[in-house]
């Protein structure tokens, strides 16, 4: 029935439920889903207001109705969904209006913390609606296709005639909250045969979505656009949207002319917005006509930045990378001199740590850019997720690209120490997997003619090495092209790495970090996560050694380890201890 209607008609949906409910009741704190039970007359009024305004489809007041987001039992969720469905059906009774099940994303932070089976929760929600007789499902405000393939196939198996629309929240920059581009979302969604229509809601106002949709090829697809009224303001601790029905409807008409078949509103929109939209569509014709593509895109020419390091890896040439720590203050002389020594000794890449152990140092991207620009050697910043949200990470990557940086190491980052948490809060908006995805998406959308190569960390100094390999393979699926290991000392780790390289075609640089003193050996072994130093190496040091003797011992051990492993990996990754770059150069020159 829905497919038949959409063949020749534009479908007008309702507008916002949550913000309109807040406007009517003055309650901008509670989840409006509870009103299905506590204030059903208000929810019915909202549905009727939208129907009277011209909406041909209304969504049940169940967007957040799941046990995880609402922190309630499934029995209570079932009650809320049942009441929400009944209210919507009652409002639509005797009218030529579709009723759709509204299903929103499940609160991810709680999911990761409590190890919750999200797919099982979606199946429970879907079953509840199916048992009520619902056959139109709208998954709204999602950030990726994760779970959507499985849950939409599940619904189709139970009701092959169900109509399923999946909508994604796109920010004004053209990405979802998980860093997936709008074109990436379209590409992935189109491969899912269990989805009848896709589109975009929330996250942006009509103009931003118009600009995004204008770039897409919408042929042979049923597409929806349900924008916010605009960009909200915070006034007296309340989120306020501009009352702009005329502006909203005018832009929506332009969106309709791009080939969009389903039009409506999200946050901040009201029956006034939908009424103006419905009237405008009626005047201009409710029939659907596909957009004819007449634009030709000019081929862009770009002067690509050099990336000799990535080129060597691709050509199976052996590479050497050296990690340098940025300073705690503005004294950059040592790191710049270290980078100069690396260049003079034939190092392929200098890497710059991102405030390891959550101790503040100079920004890694800034220092890497300065090294690249002034010393003339490829420099790779480590980029961690601890201190920056997705916007700041993307901003930093844009700046890195502008400065000629073409390699980054994506890491989750060490947490802030317990003693510092009162004054410093970790962000962790993303983890290393999601950051790798973000860079990969930016390579497709922003850097497509001149990409950034992204590397990942690999720690084999653990008991469950197979699990770490599974993480590595997952990172390669997300877009990681090479891996740097934690410092290696143990024979068992070397043997495992040799076996790993034989089984998987993955570019790996083995981590080599020289020990400098007996105390340093004990500290690394006991206080630095991810490092284990065998007793035989610790015993080669003693407390009474001179600095020179201890350094020579450290060099000999590092040379021995590097020689054992260099023929089985794609390169060596030297971690410089205490800015002793000359020590690393001695090791490198003895090994190479």
C-alpha cells in the first residue's frame, strides 16, 4: 500500500514529537514516550494537529521506547509501545493516513558499559510492533547501518510486505555522529535489499540537507528528508528553534525538486511547518517527478602531497620509523634536532606521540607539521581520542592535510590518571576503530585525490594474542593500512609475530625500544602497560654501571632483537628513550 502510494505521490509526514510536546506542556526534561501512559490526550492532540495540518503519515510516539534508553523493564516498554500505537491508530481512524512505528537508536554509551545485546533489544521492539499489527517501520536518527541490516531482514522474514524506511542524522558538515559521510551512508544502504527507502532526519536544518541531497544521485530510490526547523539556540537553559514555517517550506520545495519523495520535519518543526509545506506541495503539484541530471562536474586537478613512506610499503620496501616525544613546554630544539638526525641517517618516517599517559605535551599534529615543513622528512602524528570530540579530531586532520601530513597513527589513547580526573575529563567520543573509520571516510569525501594513510597500534605483549590479532584485522577492515607494535623483547612474541606475518598479508613495523639503565628496565617491566622484559635482559644490567656502559648494553640488546625479527616484518619502529636519538641511530646503523 505504501509502495503503491509512493509510485506517483509525494508523501508528507508529521513533524517533531518531542520538541512540540515540550512546547505544549512546558516539560523539556522528561522523555515524552512516558506520556503515552500518563498524558495520552496530549499525544493524541499532537497527532491530530499534524493530520489536520496535512500530514499523510504520522509516527508513533515511541522513538526512545527501549529498555536501555529509558532504563525500564521490557514489560514497561511493551506497555509504552502498545499505548503509543493505539493512540496513533485512534487519531488516524477514519482518515486516509498511514501510521508508522518510530524506532530510534539505542543509547550506545550504556550499551558498551553494560555489554548489552543491542540486536536482541531491536528484535524485541520489532516483535512488539508486529504483534500489534504494524507494517510500516521508520528507523530514525541513526549514525550508521550497524544493526540495520540484521533487524530489517528480521522484520521482512516475519512480514515480507512490511515497508521499512531508515533515516540517518547528518550534521551540517555532511557526516553522521560516527563520522560516516552522507554518500557513504547512501552507498551502504542501497546494498541492503531489506530496506525499502532511506533518508535523512535531524542533525541539520533544511538548507544544509538541501545542499547535501543536491550532490546525490537519487534515481531509482525512495528518499526521505525530514530536517530540523533550523539551528537551535539555548535560552534560559531551554533549547529554542526559530518559528520559521515559510522559510522551512520554501527550502523543502527545493528538496522535493531534487527527487525526494517523502517530506516532513524533525526537531523544532510544528504543525504550522507541516501545514505550510503541505499547502506549498499542493499548489505546486503533489505528483512526483524525478530529477533530471544535467550538471557536469569539472574534473579537479590536485597537486598531491608526497608520501614516500606509504609508497615504500606499497612497493614492499623495508622501512624505518623513529618515534620522538614532543616537549612538555615550548622548548622544541631537542625534537627538531632529533628529526634532523633521523633525516641525515636515512630514516623514512618520524612519528610524534600524542601526550602519552595523558600527560600534556605539545600537540602532535602541530609538531609533526613543523618537522615536515622545516626538516623535510615525512612526519606522522599519533592521534588519540582521549582529548577531542569528533569535530575537533576532524578539524585537526584537515589542518594536518593542509600542512602536508599524509600519515597518521590512530589510537584510542591512555586514560586520564585517577588523581587528575577532578580537573580533567576524558572525551573518548570515538575509539581507535571509529577514528580509523573517520579518516577512511575523509579520504573518500575530502582527501579523495590525495589521501592520508592511516596506521594502527598492535600489542602482542599480552596473554591472548589471538584476540589482539582479531582487533588488528577489524582495524584493517575499517581502513588501517599498516601497524606499529608495542616494543618487543620476548622470544615468544617474536615467534608469534613471524607466524602472524606468514598467515596474514598485513604491513607491520616491529617496535624496538632500547633499555637505558637497570632502573629503566625495572620501570618498563613493572609500570608501563603492554611491555614485558625477560629476566635475561634485565640481568644484563646492574646498578653500578656507568651511563656509557648501560647505554652500550641497551644498544646490544636492541640490535640482537632487531636482527632476529627484521627479515620477517615490513619495517622497524624505533621508540626513542629520553630523547637519546643518537642511541637509536647507532642501533639502526648496526642493524641496517
